[in-house]
C-alpha cells in the first residue's frame, strides 16, 4: 500500500468496509513496496505478485492502482501487479482495466463481491468487465472462502457456490 494510506489508516478503516475487514485490527501489517522488496531480499524471494484490495470506491481503486503501477515500474523484475476495480462503476471500471493493462498490470484483483456489493454471476455488470479482462489477456482474481471452519479476519462470504456460478457464467475467463 502507499505510505499515505498507512498514515491515514484509521480514516480508511472507518470509510471502506473491505479495508476495515482486513486492516481494522492494529496488528494487521501494512507494507510499502520498498518494505516488501526488503522483506523479499531478506528471505530470498525473487518475485512477488502484488494485489490491490476490493475497495468500495472507484476513486480509491484508481489511487491505489497508481501506487501499484508505479511500484511495478520501479521494480519490474521483482513485482507483478494486479489492479482493483469497482465493477459497479460501469464504464469507469472498464476504463480503469484498460489503463492498468496499458501500464503493465497482469491481472485484476483482488475483488470482493461480498463487500463491494456486486454479484459475480450478474452478466449485466460483469459481462463488460470480463470482456475487457479477456481483451487485455489479464487474469481475474477474486476472494473466496469456505463456509465451514473457524472465523478469521477477512474470511468473507464468497463461497464455492458463488464461485461456481461465476465460473459457469464466464467459462473463458482465467480465474484465480
């Protein structure tokens, strides 16, 4: 995440449900690109995929995507970037997919339909998103979770039945 987001963490915990779910606990660590690279160097990791969060706001998707794209451009042999979108933003989300793809993003994600407020299998909302992802040969990464087991921060409600509906609605899409 960009340094400005960590500095204003409390503000974003209060204003964005996804960020609150993942980073509402003070012990949840937020790392910058430089800190990630340092950690990779310390542990002998050559390459990392960096994902954005499932922001509710299209504007926060764009602002944090900017940081990811900048980080990937500064560390092209070390970082692979995935950018976030808010599918409910319609044409603006499609434009963001195109902008991120032109800037070198390799995928879109992590999306959180349960928090971002859209239905993964809704062809009206997701059809244009999937078309843009396919056109730019991107990977689509969505959060998923199991309906059983213990609760944990960020578990969410995107269960296998929801993922199955999405996969069958868009079988040509590369999905993680």
